[in-house]
C-alpha cells in the first residue's frame, strides 16, 4: 500500500477538494484525509500509478506538489536539514561576499556549486579566499540585517522534537551562522565548516576537512548510530547538489525548492509548500503542530 500526499503553499491554500478527490478516484484510492484545509491532503492507494509523474507535472501548474511514499512508518525519528536556501532564504557566503565587494564573483561560483557543475569543496575554498581581510564583525552584521527564515521552519523543528525526534542542522556553510540559526529555530545540534579568523579578520581559509556532500552523509550515519536507529527512520531536506547524498541515504529525502539537477534525482520534491510540508509527508495534521 502507498500513500499519496498533496501539498500546496499554506499562505495561498490553492488545493481544490475536487482536484484531490478526482485523483483519488482515478487511482482507486481510499478515503481522503485532510491534513490542512486546502493546503494538504493524503490518501492510500494499492500502487503508485504509472502516470504519477505526469500527474505531478500537471499539478505543478496548479501550485500543488504530489509525493508518493510507502504507507505506514512515515513518521521519522531524525531530521537533518541544510541551512542555506532551505532553513533560511539566503546563501550566507553570498551575503558575506556582497559586503566584501566580490558579490557577483562569489554568487556565480555558488550557483554552479549548488547545481553540481563544480566540485563543492574546491568552490568553497575559492569563494572564501576572495573574502580574505574582511572584518570578522561582518558575520554579526549579516545575521542581523540580511538573514530571513524560511516559512514553517520553526514549526517543523518544534513539532518533530515534541514528538520525540532529534534534529540537526547540517550545512556546507559556516558555524558562525549555523550556531545562531540553530539556536533560533530550536535544533538539537548543528554541524558546519569553520572560518579561520586571524587578528579579527577572515583569513580567507576554512578549517579542513571541509564539510561537503560526503560529510553530510557521514553525519547522517553518525547520528543514526548514536540514536540507535536505521537511516530509514531519518528525514533529510535540502536544495543543492551537496545535499543529494544525504537525501538519497535518508528514509525520506526531500528536495525543497531545489535546483533542477537535484530535483531530477530526488523522489520527494516540494516546490510549492513550505517547510511544514515535511510534517504533512509524515502524516502529521496541522492541528497537531507544536
């Protein structure tokens, strides 16, 4: 048995009950369960239909996401989340670079790295080198004036923790940012790269080894072992190429508003819902959000 979950932007709530019902009927599904009015619904069906991705493409035009999972056991005990362009709306390194006067150069490298066109570790070293000499105080300035949080993030973390899950922010960015962001959102822990600071200025280097794609997979493995769970009990979310490893290794890997190259390899794709979509994918209704 499989579960189909329909998710829309909760701010717009465009999920038409007639559309949800028609899909359920076409695929021989069971009762329609509404998780949030006009924003999320699910139903069980005996199999994933052969036209599932065609239906997904049509629904994208209506502002609705469609995700299929095996029914049962969907609630996860571990959340691993990327930070930049996932839990926050910005790429922190791009914001630092803008203040350093090298914004366009760094943003171009970031875009290629997140699309998987260049090696993440090499791209990170190249970008950080361009910011050598920048006062370390700019980190606090960026946090205070340029960082905004993605909708639903605090609710996602609070709800999963309230239901007994462990939450970790795992970023290819920098601990100077993940620390405050993790504290603000309520994560249990955070992992990221460390900027080298000398005489109060960025040295243009990061502490090696760099936390990249494989380090995120290693973090998933480490946390699962610590918690005594299998990777199937974990949920991961991200948007960039360096997230693909953990998205594929976790029981539920969600490509959230992700780059095309990432979506192409992800089974669970959310382009319209916010971070509460991860709760709906676990079958948790809005009424039970923390």
